C-alpha cells in the first residue's frame, strides 16, 4: 500500500496541530459555533443526535494491521468500544468527546491516517473494488489510480468549496463491484481496439434525494490524461453547478439539466486548455505509484489444496461459508475471505475494539498484514492460502464474523439511522435486525440466492436503498416513523434504481412485507432464477398486489 513520505506526514501533522488550536479556541469561547462548524467539518467531525461523530478516512478501503489496531485503540479509549464501517469504505466513531478529537487525530497521524475531506463540499474518499489487486477478473489493479486521485484531490485549493460533496469510484475488473454508475464520477478500466489500457468516464450518477444513474461522457481516456480530464470535469462543475439550492447542487442535476452530450462538450472544451500540460502523468510517475502496490510474496501452490477440498467435502458448514464468503483469487492456491459484519442482533457494519484487534492478528498471521473494507460494510482478508481457510473460518466463528451470508438477504447494507444521525427520519438498525430474525433459516437463505437488501434512514441514501434489490427508506409521517419499500434496484454495469411499490408501512409491518415479497419470488421462480430475473420478468405488479392485498390505512 502507499506509504507516506516526509511531506505527507508533515501535512497531516500540521493539520492536527491546526485543528487542536481551533478546538481550543472554540471551547474557550474565542470561536463561535458558526465559525467552528466549517473547521470541524473539514476534519470529519459532525454533531449527531446525541454526541459528536468522527468519520475517519480509509483510502479506497485499504488498511494495514497496525492501522486497524490503532482504530481499535481509539474505539476503546475514546468511544464506547466499537466503530462503524460505512458504505464509503470509511469508519465512524459515534461517541467521542469533542475535547478528545484532536488527540484522536494525533493518534491517527502516527499510523498515517486522518479524517481530512471526509465531510464538506470537496472530493471525498475515492472508493474501489474490495478485491482490487487480487480479483480473478481484473484488467489492471485500480489502487495506484485511486492513490493518484487521492493525492491530486487532497487539499486541492480549487475544489475545496464545490457546490456540493463529490464522490469518485474506480473499477479495474470486468465486473463492477464499486457501484461506479451511481457516483459523481465513475471510472472503468477498459482496453481500446489497439489493446491499450485507458478509462471509460461516467459522470452524473448519485443517490440521495434525486437518484440518477450516470452517463458515459468519454468512452476511452488514455491513462496519462486522467488527472487533467478529472480537473476539467470538476472545473465545469465548479463553474456551472448550482449554489442557490443544496438539493439541486450535485453534479447529477447539472448533467441532467445540460444533457450529458452538452456537459461532455463543456468538459472537452475545458480539457483543451489542460491536456498535455503539467498534470499529464508520466510513465515514471505511474510506475512509481504502482510500485507501492506490488504483490506480496506468494508461495507457488496448486490450484486447489487437497486438504481444503477434503474439509469442504466433510463439513457442510465450512462448505457453505466457502460458497458465500470466499472469493476466487488470481493467484493459484489463494483466496480472498470476506468477514461478515452482519450477524443477527448486531448493527450492520459495527465491530468492537476486541474484534478489530483480533482481525488485525488474523491479517498478520494469514493475509500479509492487510485488511480491506467493502462498501457493503464487511471486512476482507484478500490473500489467504487455501490451506489456511479452515483456521480462518474457525477464528472468524469465535469473533462472530463467520455468518455465511455474503450476498444473501441478511447481508443487509444499513446506515446508522435515527439511533445516531440527526438527519434521519427513522431508525434503520432495528429494521435490519427484525428482518434478519424472520429469515434465520440458513437453508432457506441459500435456496433464495443472491438478494441485496439495503436500508436508509432518510433520503440521503447512506444505506444505498435505491440500488438494493429490495430497498427500504425511513420516512417521517407527522412525527411517526414509517418505511417506504422499493424493488428492482441494482448496482454493477446494469445499474438501475428501484421502483417504489406504493404507500409506506409502519415499523412492525416491515418484516412481514419483506416476507410477502419473498413469497411472491419463490412462487413464481423458474428453477434457480435470481430474484432480479423474476422481478424483471414479472414486473412490480404481482409484488404490489400481494403486499397491499389487505386494505391498509397509512395516514
């Protein structure tokens, strides 16, 4: 992974010292709340429903074991013993004391971490595929390009006060596992007819109050021009993006208003001034950055370990865990393991300090000291020998991280909701738990197959409900918590937004509504058809009819 040089470390240390003084002045009354607000947001510090919340950046979801231990120590010393992994591949601490935040930032800086640009109208954490660098279907490793984007965007003075927050995702594989089509900018690695590697650039995606799937504005961008082209996109947005209405300030609104072709023309015109200029990436610089992301010292191993094959044959529980939680690796004899943070009764994405320390130990012992965070709020050990999978499974069971449900209905993506966030209209975590308890039969879950269920507590869509196969949105009705259900959303290359089935439901109705939706799927399924295939074939009406077959009054 990328290692800070002296310049990087100096920047982060200076920011900590600056924020320490700003916080001191606020606590002493020298700065008003309004004066302090933009300063704390620049350092990832929010004021939530009951306490401050600190969002810590995990660049492209990539962690060393010493960094994970530092996060565990922060959870233990400054919080209530846990952290929450987010759909931006970051981690949030929900209970720090305001006066402790400068000390937390100093502790982070010691392990090359920070909270810079995790909030505010700037370029946020660039995200990517959790299997970047090890995926069997990868064209090129996207991590060096994520790091190039991170360095370009961090403290970029021109883009520190954009019309609204800005999110970029990069995918280097044939399958899009980074939800690139619903980002402000999505970047796909592609090859042209000459076999040259470049990027397809998608702009104007996003969720929230006005969800949209992005549009391709350039089918092939040579690698060396990545930064100058991104600069052109951001400049067009900075110039024409609305600042009079925050609900219409995202780039997706601008792209739709202009239409993608006209927006692309503006970008090309701006890029004409930048192309082949100082931001052009040299081969030496690209190679230098790629040098930080070399493969670990893999052992030469057969494609399938005989002991591993025997263990799968003898243990149904282990075989099921392998089926759902183990991903095919590009290196013979290795696998990538997803540790599920979706055990029933635990808020999705939450991990305790003890669990974080234990995962760091597992990473050191079995995965070259590296951990990934997925935007589905799970943790990944990306380089595990097949012969070690049984031991990792046994350890994961003791940690509560071995639930074999990756991609299944109970692998729920869920924001913190009304339990923490003061923007939320309704709670999310209890809804997730109630659904998990209804679908607690593992055989049944496996028979259902892949189903994404996503929950957001408000229209900001931090739980990505718009792209859930089943999406649940918390809404407020006269001070009461209700839930709107949508069907048919999806991420990936065929990304689309879910369709709302009708009026919202009371909290105690939601698990039953999900059960009715699943019943319709099962009744109409042909063979091993996926949920989305059945939905696409039937349309929304059969699901809607079943759910609303009894007269309801929704206020």
